[in-house]
């Protein structure tokens, strides 16, 4: 079945790429048509697309599954089916996107390219991308910070570390000014893994907006199981257990004696002896993690960052806190605010309290963090300057 006429055409167009074979998924069918709790991956993706700001939608499907794509489009679009086209894909992703671009109405000025495999992407991600392009960006991608410790390897050998502070995990939808994207496709000399890389290669600056943990790509059987669990047991603000904010408390202690210099409250303290621990021993960050996990009912720091996970060996506060924010988001929570108190003879916090609050807040996605510090008048192990204790209270609210 061919494309239908689009009258009237919105200024925004969304190309939904659903032509992949899904070989790595091993489900015996093209990925977009694999079932997730009674609805195909494509249908879930289209539900998100049509809950986002109004747009023309072009679905790029395998040539022999276009009728199936139309059936899913009718179910998702309902009365807006006039905004939908279905076109056959090409041999590569790049060829498939080009086919989708060619089906857009002339009135479309902003183009979003979205992988159907990111089936659970929330509508507000679409809105953020559209808003950034309409504000003047040539290209925009939703992105999440990389929280895992990364290594450069040769075969089985570790060659060296990779600075993850310069890295981000790209998601879709990726948005572009139409003229920019079409020109990049017209001049492309190679295949790229995503449209942002193609546009960057054409000389344009691509910017980012916050992504969402739910926008993960369904690639493997484990990803499919995760998606099915989230659809089967959604965690939403409407659920009875999530209608009110929740509070958690966390504590952590570490003894001085680490091999490196001190890291505490996300800050490096040159000249101060480090704290012992599997990671950097940052008792402040670890107490915050425990408080947040407790508030969300997600266990404790040992559940998610145990010593059996080598990627957190030597990791600093940003890795722990960013990963915790992701865990909360997956469960339908976001950080409200955090208060943490440090008990230690050293280091002296007064001069760097505001700096610590800024760093910890940034690692938590901008949530307010207050830090206070006290001594114990020489009492206990902290009073004897043997180590550091931290006590945190955290508020989480429905996402």
C-alpha cells in the first residue's frame, strides 16, 4: 500500500525506522513486529510518537511487512491516520531514512528520526528535541551520561582508561532542520551509525538535550525482557505506591588509609590522605546513594554497587550518583532534594561547602543538595581522625 496524502501537513515530521531484521534479538521476525505484552514494538513506539507534539509520521518498514505497519499505524493514530505514510526500507539504515525523508510533505521544516526499537521513549523527549531545533539548532540528539567505567582494550588486554566525562550515550529521536539533514544525505560519502554522525560529518554542530532511561534500544533478548517487564508492571505516578513523595536515610563510614589522595563529597582534596574502600571511599556520596535507594525501595548500595562489580573500583561520586539517578528513573522516581552531614576532624569543609553542593547537585541531575559538617569533640573514631562518617536524608518524588 502506498503513501496517503497528508492534508494539512504539520511543520514537524517524524521518520520512524522499523525496517531492521532484528538478527541479534533472535525472535524469528523483524524486530519492529516482535510482541511486547500484546502489542508490537512498532505499536509501542507509535503510541509515544502520537502522544508527542503533532507531526507527520512516515514509517519505514520491510517491503513484505508494510500491511502490518499500516495496521499498527491505524491502531495508534486513530483519527490522525491522515498524518501517516508507510514506505519500504532500503538495504541499510541510511537508505531507509532517505526513503522516509523523500515521503515527507513539502511543508515539513523540522525532521525527527526515531528508531522503533526505542519503543518506550516518553513523549517529552520528542518535545525537548523539537524545541531545541525550533530554537535554532541544526541538529539535536537526546543523550544520557555514560556511568560505566570504560577501558580501551586490545584483544583481552586492558590498554588504558577512557575519560567518560567527554562521552554521552546517544538516543533517538534525533532532530534536524530539514534542509540540513537533506543536504547531509545528498552529500554523504559513507554509511554512518546514526544521523547525528552524518550531519556532523557534513560540518554542522549537533547539540544535546536530556534523554531518558526508558528510551533504551531493544537489541538483545535481555533488552526485550526488560521492556516486557516495564510494560507489564509500569511504575507511574498514578500507581498507589507512588502518589506521594518518599523519604530515605543513608549512612556510610570509611577509614583513612587509601592509597590515593582524598576524594570526598565529589571533590578532590590534594594533600589529604585517602579513604579506604572498593571505590574512592567517598562516604558522602555513598550515604546519598543509600538514602536515595532506600527512599525508592530499591535496596542499598551493596545491591547495585557491590565489590563484585569491578567497573566501580576506584570510581568517583559522579559515577555512583548518575547511575543511581538512572535506577530511580527506571522505577518511576526522580530526586527531590538531599541533605547530608559529614562527621570528621578533617578535611575542613567550610571553604568548599558550596563547591561540594554544586558538584553533588550536578551529578544528581540538578536536584538541590545541602551539605553540613561537624566534628565530634574528639569522641569516637571520627574524633580520633581515624575516618569519616556521613549521614544523608533524601526525598524522592514521582517522575
